[in-house]
């Protein structure tokens, strides 16, 4: 089965990661996954949240937003609404957990790395693109700390990337665009480390239940996609 954009069911959209996209953040990336585009920055602040103060441990947290012109209908800024909605909170926590999963926080010292993921164009998979691009920005921020003598150890324990999978019209598909995501009967986000360990599985039967066989098929597709994303991350960091 060929998809509307000509891809096979287990085929990723084109992925481009551009480092040093902004001037002032300690790490910054523009990631493009098909028509989805996200700016990911990593900024270092001295100090940590009160609940881990004096622990000798650092922290990584995340903020995420859809910019007003990122979708076909203008998105109202959450600062205008006066509150962060549930979807945004869920995504921010997911990004933060994903980054912390591959970092030895004690090696950071008592400082916070803020991951800011701003979607400038949304065509499906914005949260997983934020994780994949955010990792590269995080590496650059940690390298900045090392190069400036702020840390001596190695905080990074590995890499992390994420991808969406789902079942559309009875077919398991990798890396859903927006049109596919809306039509999906089953929708799943998979976050894996570079050595294949699970950070998170978010799977939902939107319109139908799914079998263990279908789950295995989606996970295998996700592994294939994340292996590809891990290679792209490595190439970007070596470039």
C-alpha cells in the first residue's frame, strides 16, 4: 500500500537537522520531518528547582508551544489564554523525561537545562520531532559546559529519539503526517534510547482496539524509524 505522499507504510518522511540555528542559546536546532518544522533550543541556567536544591544534582525541563501560524487555523498563544492546556503539559513532561533518561544529572552540577521546543509548522509528529531535535540541542549545550570548564565528567549516557506509528485503514504506518494522524484508528508515540531501551510508549486505540500482533508490528516499525533517526542525529553532531 502506498500512502498519499508516495511513501511505503514503513517509510519515514525526509528528516533534516540543522544545528546552531539561533545565536544565543547554548544549543539550538531546526529539525524538519517532512513538513513539520520545530526549533529546539537548550539554555543553561545556574541553580535548580527548590525540591532538589543542595542535592548536588542538576535538572532538565522542557517547554513546548505551537506558534500561532504553525497550523492552517491560527493557534491562540497560551500566554493570551492565561494558562497552559493539558496537551501542552503532557508534551512538555514527555520531552523533559526523555532528555533526563539519557543524562547523569549528578554530573551536571546544580544547574538547569531548559529545553524549549517551538513548532513553526505542524504536519504531525511535533512532539516526537521535538525529542529527536531536542537531543541534538542538548548535546551541544552539554558540550558548551565541558568546553568552558563548567563540568569535567560525562553527563551523557546515550542518545534518545522518538517517532510516531499508527494504524490507518487497517494498515500499520510509520511517521504519520497530520492527515494520517487524524484518520488513525490507533495512534502511538515511541521513545527509545540509541541502544534500543524504551523511555516511553504512548499508545491509544482512538477508534478501535488493536491486537498484540498489530502492536508488535507498530513497535518494529518504530524501531526501524528510530534507528534511522539515531543515524541522522549522529551525522548532524559530526557535521
